[in-house]
C-alpha cells in the first residue's frame, strides 16, 4: 500500500488538489455503478408480480395520472427509466475517464520537459558519469510510465475498489449472508493471486528497466557510428548486442503479460462455480427456485460487474508493481521537480545577463582540480595570465590536464582549489555572465539536422536570425563563396551530424558558429587535429586573422598550429610552465 501511494508524493499541492477532485468524482461514479445494478432488483420483482398495481391502490392511482394503467406499461416505463439511468451513468463514467486521462497526460507532458530540464541543468560532472542512453530512457519513458502506467492505473485501481465495495454494500442490503460469502471468496482470490505473482512481477520489472537502457544504448551506438560500423564490418557485433539486450527486455514484458492474463481465468472459474454452489446451498436450505430468481438476477448482474472488476484490480496492481522499479529509480528527480514547483522556481536554467567585463587580464591563480572518483589531482597549482587580445597556446602530452583546464575555463567544471579571475572578479561568482564572453570550437563539431544557417545560429529562433551577420561570419570563416554557390545557399540542409559536408567544412561552420556569438574569448580544443595538413593550415590562417581582436586560447598537438601564438603554456603532469 505504501508503494502504491508513493506516486502521489511527487505531485505539487495544486495537482494534489486536482487528484482529490478526481477521487471524489470516482466515488460518485462508484455509487452510480452500484445504483445501476441495484435498480435491476425492483424491476425483476415487479416483472414477477402481475398484481402489483391491484395490491397498491395509491401507486396505481399516481401512475394513471401519467397514462400508465397496465402492468406491461409499468414495466415499459421502468425499463425506459433504467435506460436513461444507464446512459447518464455511462456518460458520467466516460467524463470521469477523460478527466483522469487529461490530468495524467498534462502531467506527463510537463514532467517530460522538466526531466530534460533537470538533466540539462545538472553539472557537467553528472553527464560525465551518466550514460546518455539512460537519460534518454528517463526523459522518453519516465513521465509516460509515471503517469500513464502508474498514476492512471492507481486511480483506476482505487475506482474499482470503491465500486466493488459499494456494490458489496448493496448486496449486504439484499442478502447479508450472500454478501459476506461473496466478499470472503473474492478477497481470498485477489490476495492469494497478488501474493503468488508479486515477487515474479517485480523481478520482471527490474529486468525490463535495466535492459531498456541497454538496448537504447546499443541502438544509439550502432546508428551513431554507422560509418565506422560499415567500414570495420561490425554490423553483426552491434546487432548481437542489441538483440541480446532486447531479448531480455522482450522476455520480461512477455512474462509480465502472461502473469497478467492468468488471474482472469482463475477469477472466472471461481465466480461461476460460486454462483452455482450458492444455488445449491439455497435450495438445500429450503428456498424454492422462484424465491431465489430475483436474488440470482441481481447476483448475476453483480457478478457480471464484480468479476471483471476483480480482474482489473489484480491487473492494475500487477502493472504498478511491474513499473515500480523504474519509478523508484526516477523518484529523486521527480520529487526534485515537485520541490521546485512548490518553491515556484520555474527558472530552472539561470538566464544569461550582461557579460562579465573583460577589459584587461584573465588570471589563473593556483588552480587545482581532482575528479570525485580519483585520488590524484589532475591539475595542481596552475598559474598564468592571459592579457586581453592575446593568442595563447596550450600544449602538453595526453593526460596532462589540458582538456580539464579548458573545461574549467569554460565554466563546466569548478576548480577544487584556486580561482580564475577576470579583471579581479572570480568567474565563478557569476559563471553565466562569464560564459557570455566565450565561444568554443571542439575537435568534433556537433551539427544538428538542419540548415547551414540554423547550425551557425544554433539555438536562435528562425525569425531572429540575422542573415547579414550569418554572411559576415561566413566570410570570416572563409566559407562564404562555397555556401553561396550552393543551390539553396544558407538554407542548404547539412544532414544528420553534417554527413553532407566534409570535415573541413564542418570545422569552418563550427568557427562561424563561434564567431556568430561575437565572443571576447575564443577557445579551441584540438579544433584542427582531425584535419589533413592543408585544411588545417587553411583554417589556422583563418583563425590567425582574428588575432588581436579577440582573445584566443588554443589546445593543439601540432607545433605548426601554434607557431604564431604570443606564448605557450605547457601542461605536464597537472602543472604548467610558460614557454
């Protein structure tokens, strides 16, 4: 029961009130269900008593006022009344279902966005330590599972329990002995089935949860590296790994579906057998067949409603158990979203403000850093200055700490000791303001599946993109003539990850993207190392034209790339020297 109600703890107070309104609507629906079944008993009794109008003079007189004078007309009127009652009841139940589903889907959409926001705002270290496939699974399936496969079944489970209870109360009024027998038999069946399958279903839920992330991981990796996969003939490897993960996922779902189907046959056999046994017992106790016909009619109708209700109760409980391992894994993020909503802090990503002024000098002062899962420092007592407008080269062997330092300079990692200041102001006092000065060109440029213009002005709405500024940065990146020679010019599609462009063209688009931001500081992280010598020389010449106008910090292995820099900072075992 505790795990069942856990879903409600992630709802903010406003949504919790909505949930309370849904529960009240469900109670009304349950009462209407019971009334619909209970109303059959008077009709059956009246149908079996042709003298009812002769025996009830006042009833007959009142009915005559509306033109009802015969037993048949009375039955027709009652039947029409029941039709109206059932139509109204079912319309209400349909509205109640819409109310539940609308509530769940609205939250599902909201929490999907908030989950992505939760991950986007996490520190860079979080993303280093978490597999992207798991995060994609959480954003894609997390809110769907939470609201469509846990919350809605929970509400429907509560609805079925309330409906079954109210129908049982109605049976108590009609025949207490029978009602107690029915309640006892159904309770034993439901509890027994739930306990028998509980652990099996939970285990399959754990397997399904684990292998969902696994098969998404292999799917991403097989298609994300399709060129290397085909060249190295590794198709079979990726297919095998994907199939292995998906087989476990599929088998877990298959076993769950089987466990979910078995209870229906058990319940059906028990209920039908129970009705027949009840007839036998009543006859043995001295009741005549005609005496038990009205009761049997109501019981049959109640069984018609309670039998699928008991089956749904078990199915909903099983579905919730099956999805709970995923929900429990995701619970901290979902609860964090609730806390943020309660605090009305919708600004989960701090909007950038004004640039942190950089008029004179950037000082790296005794910076040290170590990753949480490592004992040794990656950087130790790193100290040097970068005057504005200078071109500084970062050199050193692999593993010396160059990229870690650049990540700190970019504001992705915060130093564990020391600080970086700009004109005396610590950049981490307002990291978003410092980042407004920066543009970054990595070794591998990520291009979205859009146009050249959209890739250069990444994240800018189409209507806000300045074509003139695009042309300016294309000229600066020495890409203007080529782009304008294309049939669609700046509106040319680059393809997924820029597959329609050469490596050099992708890098130049990366440079154009950086320059579009009009940065004060351009940071290049092995931006030309993957290119051939001629292309690298051409792009290096393009970058050198920016020297003096903006500050350039460049990591490079090739000496030729840094020949024209003002000075070099050599990283060695986490320490630096100026050369």
